[in-house]
C-alpha cells in the first residue's frame, strides 16, 4: 500500500512537471523572445556597418558605440535587479518595466539614427559643394537641399542626446539599486524618482520622429 502511494505520488509529480514545462515552452514562444533577440542582433549588425558608410563614418561610429553602451548598461541593470529582488516580487516588475520601455524606445531611436546616417552619407558630397556657394547664387531647390540636410544633422544630435540622457539615468538607477540592503545608504524616494524619470523619458522618446 505504501509503495502504491509513493508510486502514485511520483506519477503525479511527473505529470505536474511535464505540464509546467509545456507551459514554459508556450510562454517563451508566445512572448517572441527568440524573435526579439534575432531582431536585436540584426540591428546591432546594421549599426556596426554604418561605421563604413562613405562620408558618414564618424556618425556610424558614434551610433555603434552608443548601442554597445546601451547593451552593457541594460545588462548591468538586470544583473543588479536580479541580485536585489526576486522576479516573483511586485517590486521587481515595478523596477523592470520602465527600463524595458526605455530600452525599446531607444531601439526605435537607433533605427531612426540608422536612416538619418545613411541620408547624411548619401548627401554629404552635394551638401559640401552647395555650402561653398554664396547664398545669392543658390537656386530654391539647392537651398531646400541644404535646409533638409541641416535638419537631418540636427535630428541626429537630438536623437543621440536623448539616448545618452537615458543611459546616464540608467547608470544612476543601477547605482541606487546596488546600494539597497548593502552597507551604504540608499534613499527609496530617490529610486522611485529615477523610475518615474525613466518612464517619462520613455514616453518622450516614443514621440521623437524625423521632421523633414
């Protein structure tokens, strides 16, 4: 009788384990984790190639380096978060979601920066030649070309700057989280403030579009 109960219990545990594994696989598939990772690799590769864009090498280099910085800082934040909180805690999600939103917003910014860099590279030669002419000798079409090129150059700096601001704030948030439950003092209000700032920054980043 005892062996029968033990075997029955083991069978039940095996059944439960199989069910959990199936659910886990289903969640991974539904969440599109593989697709997200693949998309990130493609974007990273595209940004790396921008370093060799004729007449826009310096722009491509800045973007590629900044993307590497985002990956490094985001992974550092996740590592710190996992050290301080259990994923099953509500607090964990509260500190994770805003940063994930910022990460996705910055990804969109990087896609825009890629397009802007390609445009700058393609138009650099003509813009340089036109800039040598006096304003009076330029046709309406030529003036428009210079104005559009100027807008793209300005927008590059705007997107790059908002990315950098997000990275700096992510650094501050990671530092605050690292001090939780350690010998150093950490102000919970400061952490809450930084989370709100990151969330607000994420919303602002979503609204950033190229104005041509």
